[in-house]
């Protein structure tokens, strides 16, 4: 049986969507964090899907296939390395599931930051489309934000009314 893990792979600038399509055509499970936005030009508005984490794509595969991907797709130019072990960083399934859930169901824009944030209170969303999501409460400039921490990358954050949250015990 294959031992699949989530890996964060570095991609050449502006090649994220094409790389995701290549991986899909190869039958490799991947995730490219995209968010729909309305972009304003002087003469028109248009809905576009923007990459949330530039130059990065997540793949779910085994070690052998991961190495083959690095060799066979020129737009992929590296993999995130765990600083402690000096091996490819493995992102836990639970972290990826929470991150994907947040992107899929959030009505507000999700921001991604690699700034170190102090761990806050553990909370669960009890109302709205993100109901059931667990994360940390962060207060930035007086606004309640829920953050989902991806240990190797940083945090994905979305603004949320405080009434949608309840504190949970660790």
C-alpha cells in the first residue's frame, strides 16, 4: 500500500494553474489554493480566480512519485524542507483538510500570512458557512479573525463575527 503524504512544492512564478492541470492529467492528487475575486479595471469588472499562496502547490503522493514529479515537471523547482529534520516537510492531513474547508466555505476573503502569530484561544465556528471549523482566535486591529495554522507555512486567516465563535478546551 502506498504511504501518501501532503507536500508543499515550489512552482515557477505564474505557473501554478498550469502545473496543477498537469498534475491532474497525470492522476496525481493536488491542491492549489485559489479564491474568486472581482478585479476592477478602468473599463470593466471581472471575476478571476487568484492564487492565495504564490509559487506553491500542494501534492498528495508517496515518496517515489514525489521524486518523479520533481524530475518530470520543469515548472516545479523544489520542495519545502523541514528545518528540524532537513527532509521534505510533510503537512498533516488534518491541517490540509481544515485549510481546504476554510477556502471552500468562507464568504470572506482568506488571507495567508507567514508572520509568527502568538497562539490564541482555541475556537470553533458555530454559525455560518464555516460551521464546524476549528482554529485559533486572533484579534487584529479590533476585528475577530479565525486562523488555521499550517505548521510549516504559517496561517490562513478569515474575518469572522465574534458571535459565530465559541471557545473550546484543548
